[in-house]
């Protein structure tokens, strides 16, 4: 008996994979986020769009084998390559007779996920950028197609988050979408509304602020680490406005986590709120770490360290709750590889960033421990925890990590300058470290 809400043409194997998608993969892919797109809207399109259905079958086959494989590294099989190639061909044929933007965007998302699972980062980024470019064109030239439709709203949300995810991974990449309006930048309109009614509103505000932060830091990188007196007034006003909105969101997320409503949240809702609060803390720290000027004139190092500390506590709680939730799963808790795969939580990115940016040994050890013990077999979109841990450990000896001296007189980002700050992300840093070690030997 298959748990599929529609009849599926084709063989038994396809039906089994769609059954697995409905029961396990869809909710897993959307873990710690809004599940509507993967569990409902894409599934609805599978009923009447064979190109989407076949792509989901190919993705589910790849995902299932990824979760079941025992070896540390996932090697893609010929079968998977054939399925992926067939999906690409079917989309090209489909778009020649029916140039549907919705189908193209959904398939772009699926193809991006293909490549993330395989670990083919550059190809994943290519598919993502294709989808983002199409979405930006739709928003500019055909806004009536985008606004007011649930599927497009969900696609805008996930592509906006993946745009941020990619720009965190590749340090020189500016987000393709620009989510903040001139009125929000000037302060005429608040990015964070006075009242936030739920997690979706909180996530929407956070996504805009993350996007704004990345744009701001990239556009005004020449003013990095400069004191207030040397920053142009127009840049300073925007930076202070951005910090005010980040502070506001941080406070709202904290209040939500201590409110009476929190007690009535489901486990999934609690985890999602904890993740959103952690991201708000880290992005606020990103801005504070980048500049000397702040709203209250506090010492930035203390402000950043405090946020790192709180965020680590939140992430530790989140991983514990997530582990408890997985113990009830019929499948994932029993996978031989004990793997985990998510698309855009940025948990690995946050822990890696803390390792690079902190000079506090306790905080470094905590962040590294969470990556190493809780996430070592995990992949979050472009980010692979095993690679992140390897890079951190390659730059710092065990004696340095375990030293009783509380403060280091350096940061890993300085030690790894020219390696961790390249545009190729973790994979490029890993290659450069291997090259450096081979030259030493």
C-alpha cells in the first residue's frame, strides 16, 4: 500500500520512491523550515507535471542511497547519473513546448539539491543562480505572475534563503536577489514590523535582514574595521539602521522563546524558533565584528563574544531536540551511515564562522565539538561538516585547542588568510590546505 495522494504511471520502482518521498524525504528536506513547498506544493505538481514527478523520483533515489550508504564519502552511481541526465533532458523538452516559469524554478531547486547531495558544489551553484536569475526577472518584468500565488511565494522564500546560503559559502558572492527596499534602508519603513504573529513572519524578516547585511558588507567592504569618524555618513546611517533592525529581531525572537505561547509549540516549531534566533544572533555578530561603530558604543569584542556564546547554547539545544525527534523516525534513526541532510539551516556555516572569528578558546572548543560530535556526518546544502572540521583542525594544533589559556592572541581567519577567505568555499580551502601540506612534506 503506497502513501501517495494520486495515481502514478510507470513501474513499481517509481511508486516505491514516491512513497518514500511522501513518508520521509519531503519532510526531511524541509526540516527546520516551512514544509509547505516540499510536502504539499511540489507533490501537487507531481500529479500533473511528469517532468517534476520524474525529477522527484530521481532526487528521492539519490537521497535514499545517500542516507543508506555506510562509507564516509558518498560516491554517486551510474544509475544516479543516468537518472539526473534524463531529468535534465526531460526539462529541456518540456520547456520547448511549455515554457512554464514555475516548472523551471521547481526543477532548478531539485537539480540544485541533486548536486548538493553529490557534493558537486560549482554545478549546484550554477543551477541555483539560474533559478535566482529567472526569479529576479519574473519579479521585475512579470510581477503579476509572482505575487499573490502560494507556490511562487514559497519559491521566493526558499530561493531567497538559498541565495543567502550561497553568499555565506562563497565570500565574494553578492546575493542575486535584493530584498530590502530603499524605504527600509532609510528607516522610513521598518523591516521588522512592530508585531510579528508567528514563525513565518519572523523568518521573512530575518531573511530580508540577512540579505541586507550581506549586500551592505559587500558594497561597503572598504570601510571594514574603520572607526565611526572615518565612515561616510550615508554608510553610517544605513549601518546603524540595519543594526537597529537586527537588535529588534533579536529581542522579538528572545521574547517568543520565553513567552507562554512557546510552551504550546510543537517540537518542530520550537526547533525552528531556536534556529531563527541563532541566525539572528550570528548575523548581528557579523555586523558588529565588521565595524567599530555601534548603537550604544559598547565594545564590539564583548558584544560579539556574548552573541557567539548564546548562539552556541541555542544550537546545542537545537541539536539535542533534533536528535530526540529523529529517534522517533521510522527510517533516519536506523540508517547505517547516521547521515543527516538539510538544505539551508546554515548550522554548519554558523559553527564554522564562530571557529574562524573567535579568539576565545572555550567558544572555539564548543563550536568545534558541536560540529565534530553532532554534525560530523551531516551536509547542509553546500556545507559539509566533515570538511569544515578538517579545515579548522588543519590550522590549529590540538595543544592550541586544549590550552588552558582562555584567550588566543590570534583568530583562525588570520592564520588561514588566503585559504579560508577564497571564493571557492570549503572545497577550495580544503584543496589549498592539502597543497600546502604536500609542499611542506
